[in-house]
């Protein structure tokens, strides 16, 4: 049974999840500028609820971006400190992939263009397709660009997710023919989805040492 702790603080939300085999519990809170305050209590309460000691985990996963520099630094720093203390490997997971994974789980879709507002009239974006196991795979690399330069592979039916769609829906929809009913601008990356993707990466031994977090 895979045992994972996952941390996601790339944006204004703070979330932590513990996955034990097929079961996952999560704390999620919209907490701008309070990540450092909320993160460790979330970790402690979830591990206690799961009756899972930190040292008994298989790995610690974290949302590695793109996103807020401060939020990413907090997630990486917390992950590194916990992993060093418990002698555990770490699993970095793309924030965009986690955002796409959450959209697949909530809406049962197959192809997601995840986009986050990068400011300066640009978006962080990545295109993802769901595989036979229900997990997303990237279609090409992730990038940052103006919305008009987003290049999306062919797919039967795209949906859009993330804050980039709140700011640039018309331009992004023009790149992949997304209908307005298939746009979810309020979706946020969740630690539970980081955990889902990290479990697959762990099975494939795609891990880092704590000092590389």
C-alpha cells in the first residue's frame, strides 16, 4: 500500500493530503499570505487523523510549480525539512498537472488545457489527456507565453481550467475551441491530486532526494 503526504501551496490556497492506498484525506483552505501559518498544523492533524507516523510514509510529494514564488518556496522548504527528518524521498508534481487531474476527477473529462495567470499578460499553460487509469499525461511540455501563442494538440473535446481562463478566456478558447460551459476558471490545484499523480511517479521510481526539493 502506497503511503504519501502531499503539499500544495502554489497559489492563494493551502492544501495538504495524506493518501493511504486508495484512500485520500485532505485539508484545503483559501489562505492568502497564510501558507506558512496553516501548513504545519494541517500536516500534523492529517497524519494524526490517518493514524500514520511521518516516518512510516513512502514519500512526500509537493506541487513544484508553476505558481507564486513564495508559495512554491514554502512547499519545497516544508517538504525538504520533513523529508530530511524522516529520511524519505520526495516527488515533485507539476501544479498544472494537478489542476488538470482535479478537473478530470470532478467532471469526468478527457482533455484539459490548464492555464494559470502569470501576470504581465502571460499564462503558464499545459495540455493534458487522461489515460486508461484515470490519470493525466502531458501532451508536450509546459510553457509560459501570451495566450495567443498557446499551441494545443488535436483532441476530440477540450475543457479549460485555472485562473488563466478567468483573465484570458476568449484568447485561450480560440486556441482549442472550448465552449463557455466547459471553462472552469475557479478550479485550484489540490494536494489530493498531487498525491494521485505522485503515487504513479513513486511506482515508477521517479523520486528525488530531500536536498533536491
